[in-house]
């Protein structure tokens, strides 16, 4: 009897606590604390392993526990770009950890807060041990509880104690609980980093934000739980911790070789054609497009179609303005959503929702320029990672892009881009604490091994983000006129003739002259015929 | 002495009016595709233009076969004799009430100006328009086969021909009004019968 009473009490108290828990969790992020989480992954119940039944107070200890059974896991992860954050392309190492940059926060290196998205623990500076197996963060990808969070202030370590971050409290992670509830990565795991790149939800990609956690069918036909309920790995297939996808050294897809199976793709993504074939429309006219037009161009009619904005431009040159010595921000409404239009820390932004993409030829690879490359400032805006290809290139197709317009610092003497030291304590030169451009650029250059002459200015840049997620239902696919009309979405792609958009002036002038000239001549002829007939009639009447 | 003859045979009238219908439909949908008008939309226009184009191609094959096998082709042989009189009529005579200088017979239906115009239109403009149209339609296959890489030039010729056809059509329609009565030519093209002789 006692046992039964205790059980009832436990259930009652659990029920009474539940509402409080769900209120405490932020409304934007789906609450997972009240979710049933199984400790069984595949054929193993991780809660039964003794090595995981200990009180962990340090995350690398968890990794060591994992590695006792999964002996090869860390070695595999060490080879991936999730770990190295760089690959070699044409003899130049590039990635977040070396030489490459973008036009958001420019450079991750030197800004410890960025390494919260590294699949490791403690990448604070150059002393970080890239070959230490216990530094691999297994949990960020394999946590099934939704309670595992990495701290910006601790270079990728999880919250070890309750921590005030802004206005909210981040709770200490129960490492033992998380370690016993692991499994295949879900969208929460991937999106925890990939949806918030560039400094927040939806900022970077335009087609990847937190709305993909639970998208409605109209937003993403593949990932919506209403129908297919795909995970990320349905397309980004994985082997030995190598996850397929575009990186500096590999193409996102190899679609010009159509209708390939997964094994043929070897590290490249499964693409639309892998499942749908390249001629899925049962309509010759539309199927003929696929030789030159990517599926995404018609089937993702707008980007950022969820509730969240994506950043469209970022002007660093206005950053650093202070009111009474203090940083401030200005909010504005963008497409019905209020967001920062100015921040002293970051400069001036524009944002958008339901944004019409821009279209470029693309072969699944972007030509990244690095801090090592010289630029010609007279050629601004500078394309920092442009897609390549053209009409004549059988490997290229027309793809939709988000083109993020930036204005970012460069060295006016040495003509190369400059990283910024943003995050750090006073005295480090960090811009977000000292608001001093020369200091922040000097520190950023030093931490990234980039030369800095001391002379700097800001230059306009274009950052390219191919749009491929958020495929819309077929009813929302673009109408012909979107491209075959005036104005055309393909404006600017002028290396081929496009029906409905293109005209030859000479032919059009001939048409105007031939048609209107003939009509005019005819009207004159008619007029004179009528007049002369009338005259003849009246003169014959006079004679009679 | 006046007598009524069948000038336009039944098949001749069929192909004339069939072609008229197709050409008007192709002009209408073609202007949509070219972005000059937007009434029924690009997709519908595209389908109709393709169907119309193939039907026209078939019809023109029949027309040419008919013209060649019936000996009608002789009517299209250029004959400059009397062209000055015809030109003088349209530019002057019609205003002072002169009669048309050309005397129609079943064997010589066309005046010298018509012979030349119809030769150019039926055996020049029409085949050129159909051929460029077919190249346009089969461009994806032709490009895949590596024959041509761009469609721009073909498109330019096709559009040029289309404008020429429209201009021809305007003159052609106006020429209906030069019969004995305003409606005479239209009537004979419908019934095939024309009153000949003086």
C-alpha cells in the first residue's frame, strides 16, 4: 500500500511541477524538458552502462567515458571539418580556423565566443590541443534531452553551473543525465549551431533557421512532420562521422552527373535528383529546364518563409557610436518583425522575410577568397565567396542565392581584408568592450596571423549563400513569368537568350516600323480612297 | 460577257482559312511569349503555341503537296509583265475610279504583284518561320546533341519573321476591300466563286 501511495504522490508532484517547467523554458525554443526521452539508442540502453552512471562535473570526462566503448569515434571526428574547421584548397588552408572569413563577424579565430559552436571543448586560443581525444564534444550532436547547452563564455564547454546570460538563467547541464540519453543527432542538435550562425537565429543562411525544428508543410515539404518528417541526415548522409555537404574542399552536389545513387556521390550531398530524378515533371517543357536550372530555383520561390528574419546587409563602418560613453541599439520593423537596425557593437543592418533570392550560375562550389588574397578596392563590391560557372559550362546551373551585402574593414596599404577582435575582456583590444577600431583590428590581425599596416577603411562585399532548404509545396513553385517576363528574376544572367525576357533592338525596331508603318500607310490609303470617292461622286452629280 | 467560275477549290479554301486561324492563334500566343501582351499567361501560351506550330507545320506540308501536285505552283512563277500597271492602280488609279488592270482567270489568279508577294510569303517567310520554330522547340535536344549552343540568332529570325507576317496580314486584309464590291473578295474566298470577265 505504501508503495502505491508513494507512486501516486510522485506522479501528482510531477504533474504539478510540469507547468512551471514549461513556463520557465523560453517560448521560441521548443521545450524538451517535458518530453519523454528514451535512453535506448538502437540496441543499447545507455542508462545501463556503469561508466555513464557517475556524477560528471567536467565534460571531457564524459567523452572519455564514451570512448571506452566507441574507441574510434574521436579519431573519426578529428578528421572532419566539424573538428578541424579548415581544409586545404589549392595549397591554401581555409576555414573558420584559418584564413577564411565572411561578411558577418568576419573571423571566428580570436573570438572565443565563436568556438561555442566547435564540436570540442576549450578552443580558447592557439594552445588548444586539436589532437586530444577527450576534447571532442560528443554530446552537442548526440544529446537527445535538449538540455545540453554550450557556453559562449567558456569556449565550447557546457554550463557547469547556473549562469546568468543577459536576462535569463542558463541552467547547469546534468551531464550524467545527458550522457545516458544519447542517440542519432536530431534536427535540434544540427540547428543548435547551423540555424544561429552569424550571431543569431536565421542571421546567416536565409534558408536555415529555427523554424526548421518543426516546420509546417508550406515551409518545408521534406522536414515537415505533417508528411515526410526528414531529419538533416536524410540528405546529409554520414559515414564514420563524415557528414556530406559542401565545404571548401568539396562540392555540395554533383548534379551535372544526374540521377546518381548515394554510393556514387562519396561525400557529396544526396541531392534532389537522387530521389526525384532529373526529369520528374512528366512535362517535356519543364523537364527540359533541369539541364540548366536547379530545382531550388523554382521550388524555393522565396527564402526565410518562416516567422524569422534573415540578415540582408551589415555595415560595420557605422559601429562604435556611443551615447554617453555607452553602446546602444536601435530597433526597426522589417517585414512585420522588429529587429536591430543599429547596434554600437556591430553597425547597421537590414533584414528581410519572404525574400526573393538572386540567381547565379553555380557548380556546387564557392570560390572563397582569404586574408591572404590581395584585392583591388576599385572593384568594390568585392565577391568574397562567389559561385562560378556560366551558360556554356555543363556543370553549372542557375541557383537561387542569398547575397549578403557587407561593408567590412580592409587594409588600405596592403589591400587585404582584416579580421576583427570582437569578444574579450578590457585590455585585449576587443571591439565589443573597447569600441576602438585600430586596437580591435590590430588584435584581430595578430590572432589570425594577418599583416596589418595600421591603415584601414571599410569596403563593400558580397557574401553568397546558396538556397536549398525550405522547399515549398509544388503549388507554390514559380510561375513561368517570374523568369520569362519583364521584369525577370534572372536579370543580370545575360550569357544566354531567354524567351519572354530578351529582345533584340534591331528586330524590335523592324517590328515597330513594319507593323505601325503598314497600318499608317493603310489608313492614309483608306482616307484618300474615301475622300476621292466622295469627290468623284459629288462631281458626277454636278455633271448630271 | 460575265461568267461565274470556281476560282478557289474546296481544299484551297480549307487550307487558306485553316492557315488563317492558325496564324492568328500563333501571333496571339507568340506575342504573349515575347512579353508584348499578357492576357492568357506564359504557360498556356507556350502549350498553345507549340500545338498550333505543329498543326501549322502539318498543314503547310499538305499545302505544298497540293500546290506542287496540282500544278498550282505555276501561279507563283514571277511575271513582271504588267506590274507597273498594278502599282499605278494602287497608287493612283484607285483614287480616280479606274478598274483593276489585272484580269483574273482560274489559270492566272494572281496579278504580278501578288505572284511575287505570295511566292515570298508562302515559299520564303512561312517555311523560314516553321523551321526556326521547330529549331526553337527542339533546341534542348539540338543543344544536347552539340549542334548549336545558343538559340539567340534563331529567336531573332523567328521574331523578325513574326513581325513580317503581322505586317503581311494587315496588307492582306486590306486588299480584301479592292474587289468589285467591298465584300466581293471575301465572298469568293468563302464560296470559291468569282465573277470573271468584263
